[in-house]
C-alpha cells in the first residue's frame, strides 16, 4: 500500500504538471527533507535509546519533539527563502512558506512515530504509516487536480503533513497519560548521545539528494523531473529494507548477539532486494511508459543506472543498525563523508555530459562504496560488539 500510494502521487504530479512542474515540486520537497535532517538533531536515535530503557520518559520526549518541530519550521522559512529561492520566481514566498510548513509536519511525524517504535507498538506505527501516505496522496492529488501548479501540489503536501500530526499527538498524549511537558535537560542529553547518529544520517540524506539540488542548478527543473521519476521508483523499492531496519534497531539493542542478529536479517534483505531489482529491470520500461507516459521513457534508463544504489541502500539500512547499536563509530562518519565527496566529484565530471544518467551513476558509485566499507567495518567490530554495547550503555546513563 505504501508503494502504491507513493507511485500514485508521482504519477498524478507528472501527468498534470509535466516533467518541469514535477521538477519544481521535487526540488522544494527535497529542500524540506534537508531541513528535517538538519533539524532533527539525531533525536530519533536518542529517543529510541532512552525509551528502550525507561518507558516513563515518553511524555517529555514527545513534548520536546513538538516544540523542536515548530522551532525548526520557523527557522526554515527564513533560510529557504533567503538562500534557496530563485529571485526571478514570483511565487518564491509561497513555495518557501509551504516547504516550511511541510518541515514542521514531517519532522514531528518522524520523531513521533519513532517514539511508537521505541515502545514496540509496531502495529500502531504501521497504521500511522498507511494513514500518513494516504492523506499525503489525497492532499497532493486533490490540490494538483484543482489548481494544476507545483505550488498547489506543495501546499497539498504541507497541509497533509499537518493533518496526520493531530491524531499522532493525541495518541502520544494518551500513551504518556497526559504528562507531556518539555524537558530541556533531557533534550541536551539527547544531543550529546545522538551527535554521531545525527551527523551520519545527515550525510546519508546529503548523498541521497545532493544531485536533486545540483541538477536543478545546472540542468533545470525539466531534467530534474525526469531524474525524480527514477529516484521515486528507487525510493519505493527501499520501503521493505527500511521497515526491517526500523524494527531491527531496538531488537539489536537488547540482543546478546547483535552481529549475528544483523547478519541473519542482512541475508534475507539481500535476497528480497535481488528479486525487487530483477522485477524493476523486467517491468520498469513498460511500467514507466504506461503509468507516467511514453514521453518519460528516458526515466527508465536513469533508473537502471540507479539500481546498484537501491540495492546497496537496502543492505546498508540493515548494517547501519548494528553500527548504531555500538555507538556510531567515528569511522562510519568518515565513510559517509568519503562517499559524499566521491559522489560530488563524479557528478562534477559526468552531470555536464550525461545529465540525469551521470547523476545516477554518481549516486550508485557512492552508495556501493559506502555499503562495502560499512560492512567491512561491522565485520571488524563484531568481536567487541557486546562489550562495547554494554560499556556504552553505562557511559550513556552516566551522561
């Protein structure tokens, strides 16, 4: 259902707005995604750590998530309008404003549903995921059909992101028995614990979406629109490994054999991703032609060059949970930094010549390099994982 909702949203935007309108919409949602990554301060990871050990902290953590989301959204409005809005676009204030609202809703939703995962309410998490995607689909589709502009599509996405926050807020309030008071001291402790997780996830998103901004600046929204169709399909392919990784982290934290637990799931995810990638190769071309339109067949070629990226990201999501459980080694940050640098260098060389294909080659090269490096790092640290995990728990409680 998540796959279907994501594809339908993309199809509606592409069909009604064309590649250029899709490119504008994708550019601003990417900027909102960057703001969410910058503004979450690693709280998704630190909140999971705290709640896995002390259930009574749900209320303060939920309150901190609420006020953090509002503050980040206010700051985002100024930054997006000042630094990333083309001054020759009359609707730049509308676009920046809608993107900022999308930041508030998306950030609160991210932090809120992670609290549900941390207390192992997986069924409720699944329900919220389905509702969130359905509401987002309805918001984007309805606004696009009525007003036929990227500004309307972005406004629909922003409105939908706020709508889902209401029931999520009420559910967290119920689970915490109304004790949702912000705790600045707990927030600061979370920043200390989550610093390396924050840097790692920020670098991960930068690798994933760097070329969206670079293509907008160098090739324009039409090229970005074609690239975004391929990127949307690749992102959709990663839903299963992402779901596995999300529930795997609390399990690894409490396992006495975390590396073996990770390896078993890594093999399963690898097999699933091989089947998914094979299906994309066989069915991708007719699917894109029928669903998005024959004029967007170029997205299939771009997607093919991105399949190594999708496969590597799926496996990396699992390996990263083990590395997170032992405290995000600084080496992992160096690996992601090197991967981002590699992507930038390859993009600078290939994008001017190959545009979207060059951007996807750079993405695949970066993700493949990062995965193999992270896998080797996890293998090297497997013998000390249990002791490291125990010692870090004690150290973190001391903090």
